[in-house]
C-alpha cells in the first residue's frame, strides 16, 4: 500500500505542484493523499469481504444437501473489525507518502514532466 501511494505521489508530482500553485496548502495535500489511501483500502476490504461472503455462500450451497444442520452465519462484529482495521491501515500507509507530497517543491514539480 505504501509503495502504491509513493508511486502515485511520484507520478502525480506535476499535478500536485499545479494544485499547490493555485492555492492548495500543505495540509490539504496531506489530506488528499490520506483520503485517497482510505478510499483504496476500504474499497479493497469491501470487495474482499463481499467476495468472501459470496464464495462462502456458494460453498455452503454445495454442501448443504449433505449436511442437515448447515446454516450460514455472518460474523458482523468481525466484519466491522476488519473494515475498521482496513481503514486504520489505509491511513497509516498514507503517512509517509502524504508527507512527501506536501514537501514537494512547487515550482520544480510544475517544471518536471
């Protein structure tokens, strides 16, 4: 996650420089990178949980014919915990790239291609 965000900051240095030139301050740049990381991590967690529930349901349908007492139970508390942990990891993974993005030289970033 950190590597992906670091590459994103590196590849978008021109864009970040332009945003800073038109008035975006350092804290807003940090917030932008942190929110991007949060969205990516939560999207991955929701997609992973959704696919896991679907495959669990599909496997349950296959074996439910041979097991009379089969019932699918979703652990909502654990799912919520995993979503919260994904959000925390997303924010923590963005700390270094957000700091690097906020410290970019505005004019050097605009000039670089």
